[in-house]
DNA sequence: GCCGTTTTCGGCCCGACTGTTTTCAGTCG
C-alpha cells in the first residue's frame, strides 16, 4: 500500500480515460494527482488523519474520495470498472513510440487491436496504412518500436527491479528455515538495466524452503508465475507479471558465499576468478572453493577473494574490466561514498516544473547534512516546464539572497539549466548568464541531428565561458529512448581541456553519463557532478543512489565535483569563467 | 476532474515536430 502504488493507479486512470476518449483535461487531472502523490513530502496517513487532503492543490472532491476509498479497500471502484471496460493490452501499446491514446483508440475501434502481438501482425499485413491519421511512415515507426520492445521484453530498470527483489526477499526472510537472503545478479552489480532478478537463499533445510517457494500462496502473493526448476542447482525460475524473470537459488548456509559470488557474476568476472583459482591449485565453482577434494569453507565473499590473493572487489566493479588485475596489485580505487558528498546541484523548484519550493528544498538539504545547494530551474525556451524569464529570475535571485542570509552556514548557488539551442547558443544573453553562479547546459530539443551536427552543437556550448556543466550528456531515457548521436570522446576531451564538468544524472531513467563513459571521463581527468535532477525534496535523495552507479564507473571522491567544499566549488566556478 | 472568478462555467503550460494532410491531429518534451 505504498504511495507509489496509488500514483500508479492515478496515472493509469488518466491513460484509460484518454484512450476511452474522455476529456483530456480530466485525464490530466489524474496525471497531476499521480505526480502530486508521488512527490508528497508528508505522510499520506497523516494527511488523512488530520483531514488535510483537500488542502493540497490538485486534490478536489473526487480525488480525495478516491484516495480514501483506496486506503480503506485497497482499490478504487472507478478504476476497476474502467479496466474492466478496456482490454488490458491497450496500455502496453503506449510503450510503442509514436503511439498515444488517440491512435490506440483508433487501432482498437477500427482493427480491434488489443495488444502488441496483434499490432505486430496488423503491421505485417499492412493494415495500418489506410487508417485515418496513419501512413507508411507511422507503420514503419511502429514496427521498429515493437522490435525494440520485444528485444527488451525482460529488461527492467534497476529501481524497478530492486523494489521487486526487496519484496521477494522480505517474503523469503519470513520463513523460519531461512538464514540469509542475498540479492545477486544484475541488481547487485548496479547495472542500470537488468535482465533477471537473482536471489540466493541460505537455508538449513533447502528442501522445505524450496517447497515453500513452489507453493501457490507464495507465488500468488508476489505475482510470480511460470515456474521452472533445475534440481541440480536448487534453482527455481519464475516470471513476474510484466515479463520480469526471477531466479531463486536455495543453498546450504555453508555454500552461500560461493553461490552469492557466482550468481552475482558477471560471468566474465567469475570465469576470470576460476582461472586464477586454477593457477593457485584450487578449483572454484558455485558450490565451493576446493583444494583437491577438500572443500575450503569461507565465511563470506571477502574470504574467497583473499584465498585467491585478491583484495575484496565490490560487486559493482565485477565486470572483468581490469578490476581483478587491480585487486591483485592492491590498486583498486577507493570508490566514492555517500559520506563524501558535500552538496547538490541541478535542482528544480516550483518556479519552473518542480513541486517543492526553494525554501523547502533548502531546508531539506540542510536536514540531509549538505553544505550547499545549486538551484537550476529550466531556462526560458522550456515553455512546457515554465522556463524562467527575466522577471522570474530576479524574483528567484532575491529569494536566494534572503535564504543565504537566513542560513549563514549553508550556501545556495544561483544556477540555471539552460537549453543548449540547436545553434549551440545558450538560452540567455551573456549579461544574464553572467549573473548566475553556475550554468548547466542541456539538450531538450532537436534530438535527431546527425552526430557531427550534435557534436558541434555541444562543443560550441562548451566554448561558452558561462557554461559550467553539461547536463545529461547523451539524453538517453533507459528502455525508452536511445542516446542522441554524439561523439562523446570529443566532448570529454573538450571537458578535460576547458574544465567543463560533466553531469552524472542520477534519475533512474537516465543514469547518464553511462558508467562505462564515466570511467573514460575519469581517465581523461574530467570532473563529474552527481546530480539528482530533483523536482521535489523527495528526489534530492537520488544523489545518494546515483553514487552507487557512479561507483560502477570507478569514480573516487576526487573525480566527483560535489564532494568539494563550498570554497573549492566557488573557486572552480570563478576559474572556469576566466578561461 | 480541478480551479477560480468580474464563481457554478470555461479554461486547463504550449510550442515544435512529424506525418498526415492540403489545414491539422497527435505525440512529445
């Protein structure tokens, strides 16, 4: 019964209403309610208790009533009825790029298409060509979109996967025989997009735990189906509704460390470990580390590494990209931690499209122990996000000055997320840009330039002395939109030369710059800022989860801009402008 | 469905882009 669940329902309600052809603004009211619920700073229960729901902007009579109904019954009748009236597959169609509610309504009414498979067949038979509003290009785009979706059918974002995995772990841990449950695989290695949820369960009596996991009650409570099993390795395989694959491996507590190591992977990493084991006269497999016939019991993974002559390698580095050699030489990087962070950049307020006020964000940052906060609302070209015009800027700067006085031990930097226009210009004139402490430049339009055009556009922006940081450098939206074409080598080289900081955008849908490029940036001596791109106080915390993915890119505190002190940050801003 | 008023209806962030049209609908950010 989390607020995320309620937000999901409201969002789906909006979509269903649009597909049904209802007033789009009515749908919009539900989208807004979904966003509001998701970003609530206060506890929903408190708001209900104190009868304050109706005071929240966007919550009218109908929405309040539905929230109360959901709290009381776990569902919303209106939502259930709508779902009943429309085939569930229609919502899947929304994932196809270029398909929105109206086109889906046409596909449903004209061709009775209710799901991806039917849509694919209709495309193959050229049935879309003659529908109103459709044509050859639309059909081709839909085909390509379906292909992309099929390819990523079992893929999931880390944030989604970990939520599911934690729920399964909680269920397993409640079993009396279970001693330990480890989340392994792609999730433990912090891959931004995973393909399977792996859990390792240590139990004194694996047989009884396996029976428990096979029971309909266990599966139903977690939405698991399509069970398979491999008795050799005690592995059960499931598929979650929506296509996510889950593997549960149930082992004796003695073999838990080796099983966890192997199921964490990567396959390349464990294969390399096996090779080292062999060279040292051991054999290593998921059941044990052995010397001849004798099993060598290890308390934990660290002891396995130690027996192999290696320092402990954190899971996020286990990709066989040099980490084993580094561990053998004792040169593993001292990875950045959440404790190293001093402050946060790239935060939106209610002045543009955020939902928390400047004051709320400042107070939340102070409460979280940060020393500074870099505000960066959208620039004037971003109409859809209420980009700030000159008057709004003056107002915000005055408010920042006031808050800086009020909180003398905390610094609020005046910043902006300025659109990098197609020409490579930033979205304000130099006089305005000069008044900011820092400027993040981001691409929000014209994604489809050629690589050379896009690269020139970005390099030109980086030549602007007022540009401090490059925001979400590839524009990718994971599992939705690929990165735009850009020569990142050239961008990173330029960053190294000019001192432009490259953003690591910690939004779970972006995680952009990708970890592999983070490492490249580090090698070139480029500074990375781990930014939450927060639109609410709740999202400030994304900076901490972002750390986990930045670590995968081998980043240390020295590589991360927002581990610097307020004074060092000030100095960097000034130096950059004098270039 | 929400909201605010010169309150109980009429507007709701809005422009770019695409592909379909031949003046615009739908999607996207």
